[in-house]
């Protein structure tokens, strides 16, 4: 029959033996970081496309967006800006994904999303 420890020293010894997160290979960590940044870039690019689409709808035929000859170039520019923002982890989405995927010590050195100065 198992007994429940009631003394404080026995409880402390049990809590000191917390499970350790499994080690992750550097290659897997690199792949996880790249995938998280790509997802953040995709998210930002979709948001920018949606904003551009809504501004076209609001402007109607009288607005500056009525000429659609440069739409492909604008989409590529949005994607490049989104990727640049994602590489800086501007929105913090990649950091949140890495906190879920990687063990705690690996993402502990991640920069803070917002800093007070």
C-alpha cells in the first residue's frame, strides 16, 4: 500500500525531482525556428493583403487603387515586407509557436516582444 508523504522534507525532495525536458538536436531547433518565422511571415502577408483589399473596396472606382496593373508587384512587395518583419519577429507569433514546440531552455534566450524604455 502506498502512503502519502506528509512531512515537509519529503514533499520538497519530490518537487526537486521535476522532469527534465528532452534534448532537441540543433538541426531540429533550426528547422522549428525557420518554420515559425515562415508562419509569422505568412500571417503578416495575409494581413497586408486583406488590408490592401479592403482599401480598394473602400476607395471604389474613384480611388488611387483603381488601376490594377501593379497588383502582382504589390503582392510581391507585401510578401517581402512581411518576411522582413517576420525575421525580426515583429509580431511575436514565431516566439509563441516556439514556446509551444521547443522545450523551455531553448527559447529562454528569445528577445522580448515589447520593451519599455
